[in-house]
């Protein structure tokens, strides 16, 4: 299952998309959930509105206990201080709310061999145990976790599209700890 499909099936209620300006995922959320239910935070937003705010992920400018769901796709690896970001997500989510997070697995075989995630823009890479610990420390319980190979959906603008086929075949044979993109659904439990 692709990450967008996973998000479409698991997000609900009033939704915050952190990093909403990148890619076309936000438009898909609007199509399914309606503009009245979608909010966004991004450093690329030019003018603040009721639903969209120019801000970093570490300082989400919405009131506590506002959202039923938060989505952060391919974002945490770009955040300088991931702990304050996750704490902010916990603050703005209602109890029982869901947090869907996608990020590269720094221990994936592809990264170990090619160092493909180790770029200047990836400043906070995680493996699953590290990500799980960060989420649990901030009052989340992981309800769903799986991995998928990177595809064009994840890496729009990639110059190495030929590698997606190779990655999808390799993914079939690898244990989860060596697979590429981590997709987590965590619930705020306290």
C-alpha cells in the first residue's frame, strides 16, 4: 500500500498536514476530506489564513487539543529538532487522535550500501527503535507500522527513477529492519 492511500484510509476528522506545501498529497486530502477539515503548517506558506500558517514544525501555531489527525509525510528527517516537533504534535492532537508519520529508515539496506538518505537536507534520520522511543516518550502508542520501497510517489523529482523497480524487487526479500520507508500510525494515549 502506498503512503498516500494509507493516509487516506486512516486520517479522520479535523486534520493538520505539517509540511503541506510539498508534493500533491495535500490536494488529495482536500478531495477526500473537504477543505473545511484541512489545516496546514509550512515554512513555504506566504500568507497566514485561518486554515494555513507559515511556521516551522517545531512551533505549530494552533491551540492544544485541536486536531483529530496529524500527517507528516517525509518531514521529520528535515527537522532540526525532532523532539520538540513530536511534542508539538502531541500538544495539538486530541486524546485518541492519530499521527501518521513517514520517513526513511536510516538502517535500510539501500541506505547502508548507497548512503542515499545521508544528504545535507536529511538532518534527523531514524531507525524504527529510535522513532518508536521518541513517539512513546511523547505520549504516543504505535498502532500500525510497515515499510515500503521508495517509489516516484515518495521521491517526486528524483533523477534516479530507474532505481524504483530495483528497490521494489529488493524490498520483497528484505526483513522489515532493512526495508526503506517507514510508515507509522501512532495514537495519542495521554
